[in-house]
C-alpha cells in the first residue's frame, strides 16, 4: 500500500484520502482491521501522512455478514439483525465471491445493534464507501422488518450510511434526496458498450475510470485494464464532473507516457475550473438546482431536448465528451449566448447554434464557456483557481485511485 502511494507521488498525482477496498477486515461483519495484512496499522497511517500527506482514511463496507464470522455465528444476533424469509429462517445469499447473510438496516438500533463508529474510528478510519443496498441481493421470499415494502430497504440503508458524514459514498437510495453523501453508479465493465460501460452513464460518475476490468464475457475476473482510447475518453468524460475515480492508474504497465500526459492534461483542465465547480456546488445548495445539468435545462428547443451525450456544468460551461469508439469529430449544441472554445481562445461562437464535426482527436476534450458569465461562477479568468481548493480530494484504493472533487 505504501509502495502504491509512492507510485502516485512519483507520477506527480496529488493525494489526500486513502480508501481500503475489499478484504481489509478479518471477516465480513467483523469490522476489525486484519492484522495479518496490516501488522502495524497505526504506523502505516503515520507514514502515509508524513511522507505523502494523506490524513484521511476511508474503507469499503456493505450490509452482509459471513456466516462463519463472530456476528454470523451468534444465535442471538441471528434472529435480531438479519433478513428472514417467509418461513422465519435466515437464509444465505451470494455476494461477490462468497455466501453471506444480509442484514436489515430498518431494524431499530438497540443494545445488540449499537449506532456508533468508535471501533473503526479508533483504528483511524474516518469515512466509508457503502456498497450494495439493492433488494436484488436479498433471499427469495424475504420479509423485511415490521412488514416494510421493498424500496424501504434501500431507503433505510442510505439513511444509515448518511450517519457517517458527508464524505460517505453510496450507490443506492429511494426517496433519499435529503441525505448528504456522494452517489455513484454500479460498476461498469471495461469495454465499449451501450449500457454496461461509459456510454449511457454521463451525468454523475460513470464509475471508475477504466471500469472493473471485466471483458465482454466477464471471464477475466482477475481484471485487465481497458484499451488506451477507452481509458482516455473515460478520463475526459469525468474531468469536469464533480468526482473522478480511477480503477487502474494511468501509469499502469499497459499504458505509455502519451496516455499519462493526456490524463494529466485532463486534470489540469479540472484544476483550472475548480473554483467554478465549487461556486456552483454552493449555488446548488442555496437554489436547489443541480450542478451537472442536461442541455434542456438551459434551453427547451427541440434539439436540446434530444441531446444525451453532452451536458452543462452550472449555466456557463458546456461539456461534450467523446463516448464512442473511434470517434474523432462530433456535433456540439450551444445554447443562447456567446461561447468561448475551451481549446481555442480565438474561437467565440454565438448561440443557439450546432457546430458540425467539431475536431475531437484523442487528446481533446471539447468544452465551451460563456464569455459573459457573472461573478457567481463563470469560465472567465477571474474565476480560475490556482489550486485544487476545497474540493481537492484524491482517494487511494488498494486497487483503485479515487479522486473526489
């Protein structure tokens, strides 16, 4: 883990938060650091902070318990914490690569289910990535606590996750817009596909850049990085969203220096617009409007209503990433106003207008900003930040590099 942190530092990638992925505990459900893997956990944390500036630790968790864990073997807890079927039994379900018992987050907190974080906080863990939460993982003919309806399972799970602070990451919720955490999409596969990879998931986080390493038939469980083009386009699609997450580092042995340089350029674009992103996040809270918006948010003409491959950040930034294999030109719709080409300072376009066949080679992320944006957040030089600022947060996974902004 320390070696991986050093690799990130050696490649001049900023770090501020570390996330431990799967298998950091002794068993699913027994949330204690596995001392066989982390013999001196506190010393490791000191090195991460002193040598690499990482002060925050996050960890991957889920609502499942191994049947042979200390909690799973406790007969008293078995009848109090877990989802049962109609026969009153607590059946096993399959999660990832092993059978587990699903817990029920709707069961009231009591002496056997304390609502406190002290054991993990004591170890130095400050926040969590909550996985699963969907009812698809529950046993056949399940019955939830007090006769609750299916969507309430995910709702209560999301509310439970939100108790651990605003830096929490979650992937499911139902009627939980008031919760304060980061929501991601489910894992994407590492190939060009309509519904299972980059294409089709644009507007929050198209999951980890590079995907989960699975190929078309999902046979390479050990994981294999995607081709260069997909990795680069995935990075560009995330560059001006609110978060970036890497499943494979851009200095992976499969990739060359050209790819690393293009990724760094995308991060420089992000850095340039960081103050604008922060201002629009604050405006979003105040005015209850999304930061990342479909084109019809700005214009209701017929063309804007049908666009599904470009988006707006606030009201003054249009982003049109390439999300199809082999594509090097694309059409770009610009709403009413004067728009500066982010890749050509001499090119100003008056909208509404559709640009035909805008050149988009592999190293170009097409984006435009409004020339007369107001001081509350525009793309002009007055709002460009010189540092990553408040939302500069890079999370290191054991298998992934995570950037949360």
